[in-house]
C-alpha cells in the first residue's frame, strides 16, 4: 500500500506559478497546527500586539462582481459561488498556501499500488456546523447525490468519469456496484475505473464535499437559501442571506480547527459595477474587491494601492457554438480567431500583463522541468490580427462576400471588463472580417443558463483550473462532458482523453495531453484570447489569506490589523 499522511501531489512548477503569497501567507502542514503557524511567519499570520488584537474587530468585507447561480457544492461550477463554498465547506483534502495537498476532514489516506483504490481515514469527532456528528456516510450520500440526474450537477463528470459504477448510477439508477462506500464511520473508500495519479486533486474539489442528508431531504433545493438549513463543515458558516446583495459568514465553532480561525465575520458583497466597488475600496468601506476596472490598473499599481496580480492556471476565451450553423464549420471558426487582435486586447483594453493565447490549454504544467506547452504551434494565430488570412478562411468556408454572412450574436455577462472586451472584439470582427455583429449581455445566472442550453453564437467564457492538472481543461471539448458548452465532438480527441485519464506514467500522460491539445486547437472550438491573471485588491492590514488555482480565496487563517 502507498501510505502518506501528507501526500503532496502538486508539481513544483505549478506551485511556483500559482502561489500568491497574499498578505505574505506561508505554508501549512497537514499534521501539526503549531508547525503551520511557525511556517506562515509573522507577516502571514498577521501578528499584532495584544492591544491591537483586542481593539480591532475581526470582520472582513470582500466584494465580488457578480451573483453566484447557487452556493450548493453538489450543483455549481460557478466562479462566484466558490468564494462562499470554499470557506463554508472543506473536503477530505484541501490546498495550503504552497499549493500543496494537505489534510482536511481526512487525517490520513492511502492508495493501492496501481492507484485504483483510495482509502481515507477521517478525523475523530468531526462535526457539522449545527454540532451533529459528521461521518464517512455523509461523503457517500454526497457522492450519490452528485450522481443523481435530478441534481443536474455541473461537476458530475468528476465522478462518472472516474468512479466505478458512478456512470451506471447516473444513467440508469443502478447502484449495485457504486464505488464509494463507508467501511465504518471514520473510513471511506473510493474505487476507480483505472489508475488516477491526480485523484487527490479531484477530491479537493468542492463537489467532493460532504452533505448532510437530513437538511437536503427536509428542504430540497431550498437548503442553500437560509442560514438555518445551510449546514456546512468548513471554517465559516452562513449567518445571513441578503438576496442579491450579500452572504454573511461567521466563524464556525464546530470546525475541527476552529481555534486557529481568527475572523469572526466574513461578508461577500455583490457589486456589479466595478467602478462603484473601487470607490468603496478606496474610501475604506470594504477590505478587498475581486474585479478591478481595467482603466485603473496601471494607476493602482503606481500608487501601490494593494493590487495583487498573480499568474493563474487559466485561459480567457470565447465559446463558439460548434453545432450551430455556420459556426459548425471549422473554417468559419478559424476566420473568427484570426480576426482578433490579442495584443490590442491585452495592452489597451484589459491593460494587464498577460500572454496571448492560441489554445484553451494554458502553460503551467511541467514534466521533468519542462512545460508541456513549450514549443507548441500557434495554429496560424498571432498576437496581432491577420485580416487577409481571416477573410481567406471565410471565403473558403463559402462566404466570398462577407455581407452574406449572417449577423453574429456576440454575448457577454454583465461585467465592466467583459463589456470592454466584447465591444472591442465586435469592432475587430466588423473591421477585419467585414461581417455584421450584434453585442448582447445578461446577468450571470441568465447568461450561463442560455450558454448551457446552446442559445448563443459566440460568447464570453474562460476557464481556471479546478485542480492542478491539464485534465481540468481537456473535458471542456469532450463529446459527452457536461462542461462541453461549445458542443464540439471529435471521436479521435475523445479517445486520446480517455487514454490520458488512466495513464499513470507522467511522460506518457504529457504526450497524450499535447496530442489532444493539438487536435482540438487546430479545429478552433473556442476563440482563445489570453492566459489568465488573478487580479484583485486587498488592503495591507489584511494578512494570512491565500489564493488557489481557480482564483478563490481562503480566509481561514486571515487576520486584520486595525
């Protein structure tokens, strides 16, 4: 058996790439609380004198630019929901400030030699936020709930693609061989379809969080809509739900490590206008904001106003509806991709330090010290637009006269930066392709519902890695995957991805990933723009927070100096 109390799966290059020492946050250790505090250092721990500690309230307000569709960890993949979920729920394992896997509810775990069976040993006396006992059975219930079609879980594939019997349960309700079981109250077993060297990274995802069956049975889909029914197990619990305005969290005294959670109150406010949010930040009304007006970034950097700019394992792109005419023609998609000036977008529209993207798969994953995207081709795409080549592709697709091309509907979600990008792309397509473009927008929940239903031509999207592995990206264009909003389908691509999922050898895995990436990128299922940066603002009296690859912030060790 392969045993490890503090199994670290993250690659060194990735840890260096993602880690934001936000507020000077340092590393944590899975087995020793004292060691965690020592490693984090005085800056990360936000050390204060005794008088400072007593005089200042430990209450933090952080502003998000859009509303989450849900705060149900079994349902959503929403980037705005993860801030609440990541701080209210904790799974078997989690990430620390170094980007390493560390113990959460599980104090230890092991796998068999071929990495097809993982066994987790839960901490003793775990409790839900309401004080009742949390056991391995709560994890089994949660897994079955995610794999129930009625849940419409957006991350169901992270179970059905990997867990024995999960797809059969999802498709047919057959639970005769469901691969998640509680051996006893403190021992949990997952049986996998094949070897999975990154399974701990999957388990760190919020869709693998436990759920309390009683509260879901009693309240149904409404269980997330009140503090009383939102029973969780993380460092914070829900205190107030102010619909459309904020979620207020308070310290969860029943969290297994509550003695090291300092914040008493954590408020996530929703302000759709980023200029309004910035004004609140600069007036000292809030402690941090997630979305920064692009026109203010350079000023804020010069003023040293608390701006954090960190690389992210993510990409900004537009989805192209590969099932809808004329976008089901790869030549049309190629023409659109060639007509966009990425350099202009980066330098003058979003005004950030970013790298132009030619594929949805970002750099950042290394094998033997070499990034697997190093040296890959550009698929005829360049930092600058190529109007001549773009019009040639459109002509080859059957549109010799660009005016005969149907009006392209370019959609984006309500956000200042997203609006600027959409308007800039629309002008580029009009100028460089000579086609007609209409720009439309909607609030996130309505917008994303339309995207999932395929009611779009070309729409703003993007993806940040949910776990530190290219497999977080490849399913986005896999035929049967729930996250395949572009409706792209290529059996050859699917076959390569299937092989990569169960390949334990890292070099072979890397070659399969590169092959899959090349195959999809050459067919232009998305319009790649640039590789993501995590940009946000936080006042310098806030310390001990840290960010993980999906862009969510952990506040469990955060302190405020007043």
